[in-house]
C-alpha cells in the first residue's frame, strides 16, 4: 500500500515535471516547433509526448495546429505531426513598460506573441498618480482576460533591489515597491525588473541575442542601461542592480550627472545628450523628440551634426565595454538601434577607435533589435512565464471545468 502511494506520487511528480518541461519548450520555441521536433529535443518517447500534448490541450494550455504542409517531410517521418501552439483561452502574462513620462501595457501569450493594450503619456499627472492609473488599468485588463492572467511583469526605469526602485529616473518613485502597489491587479505574482535588463533578456530569448554565448545588450532611452548575459542568463550583480553602463565615465566628460557621479556616458550618448546637441528642449516624451532629431538629420544640418556626435559617443562607449567584457555580440535597442541604423558609419568609427588593437580585426557584431518597442514588455512577460512554467505554477492553472464553474 505504501509502495503504491509512493509510486503514484513519484509518477505524478514526473508527469508534472514533464508537462512543465514540454510547455517550456513550446514557449521557448515560440510555438513554431512541431511535436516531433519537441519530442526529439526533450528526448521523450513518442507515446509519452502524445499523452503529454493531449493533457496540455485538455487543460487549454495549448492547442495543436496542423503541421507544415510538406508531404515529403511527412512521408520521411512516417506520419504528419502537429504544431503545439498557444491556446485561444490559454495563459496570458500582462506586461507593463513603466517610464517616467509614459506607460505601455501589453498582453503576451504563451508563445511570446504580444499585443499592446494601452499606451499613455503621463502629461500633468504626478508619478504617484500614474502608478494608480496603471494599477486601475491592470485590474480592468485582468478582468477582461478572465482567469487567463497568470501574472504581471513590470519593467521599471530604475535599478531594482528587493522589489523596490532604488534610484528611479523620477525622484517621486524613490524606494517605491511596485509589486506591492500593483498587488491588487489580480491573481498571480507581480514581478519587476529593470527595463534595460529586461530588454536584454527579451533579446536573448526571442531576439538578436538568441543562442549567443556571452552577450552584451545596451538599451538607450533617456539614459543608458543594459545587461551582460552568459548562456542567456543576465549577470544580475550582488544586489541585482548591475548593468548601469550609462553611469560610467566612458567618453571623457566632466559634467555632473543626475545619478550623483560626473562625466557619465549617458550625458553624451542618451536621449538628453542628443536633444542637447541638437539644441532641442528636454521636455515631454524625450524618446519621441530624440527620434524626431534622428529623422530630421538628413535635411537639417544641426540635427545631422548632433546625430553624428552622439552616434560616435555611443560607439566609443561600446568599444570600452567590449574591452571589459569580451562579448560575442552586442544587442542594441531603443535609441541605440535608431542611432546605429541612422548612422552606422559614425557608431562603427567610434566603436573601432575605442577597441584594443587585437580586437579590431574581428570586432563583435553590433546587432540592432528587431523587437522594437516590445523589448522591455517581452522581457517583463518572460519573468511571469519563468514563474508559471514550473510544476508549481502549472498546478495553479484551473481546469476548463473550474473556469466555467
Ligand atoms: Zn550618472
């Protein structure tokens, strides 16, 4: 009797473990891998995989779509194989990209497809007022998706320690515990991370840094943040606040910075640096203003000079960081991608000039992001799915009967 119980527990645990592993592989593969490919990747027996897929589909976690219409491939494998994909009533992560001047909210499906739901500028509202607005929006969206929301991920413009924003771009948010402020959003955990770190995580999972062994990611907005990733895992630091590359004196300036230091790289290569170089006011949505300067560079000489100056400063800082970290490739998002795409020659000239001589023959590639504005949001959703795609996370997912009850 005891043996039977023991065996049943072990078998149930093994099954839960395999279900989580398979769902994780479907998530990681972006819903593009066939059942046969997933079976091989996870070294499962074909019969086991069939049972697991049926179980996941029965719980509305996935639905299996018809496989690629390729008669030759199907003949070679002996039988057609489906593609396990996100279920229309399957799990959703709500993701928030919190900025000091605006916020964006998105819903992200199991396979990483994100849909932007809300985007709002802060305007005259206080920082605290905007957090209240975000909390209210989260409640509305959470209700709208019913029982599908498995957690909320929030990208914040601050280094994060113990759930708090320890040095936010908006002083009003100092030490605010975002997870606590949004805790009423609905069921599931509220998980927060630094916006630039999450943008890098998104690139490693779904973007240009996928499969890169040692990667450096740089996200330029008002300031410059980023992350070093080894094997796709962020190097977080002792207090989870590493990657503040913008606050290193990489370009030789001496001006005081908002962070408390002087001569910081972001004063030269961030949005503020670009607006100042173009003699534009540093007000409103600075990213939007900065993008306008870049767009005007072809026709307006002052914007052209500002672009070249800031692009070179960006490149020089990247070179210094490559000397320090020896990455295989560098991902660029936000304004870094825009600057590089608008003036690759200036960025590259700055980059090569700062590299040590032995690195110049084969410098690590600069890879502009293809995730666009969804980078930090995608990274925030990955925090939620990391928590959900575990035996424990899946145990909380209600069965279809429970959901309709
Ligand atoms: Zn600084």
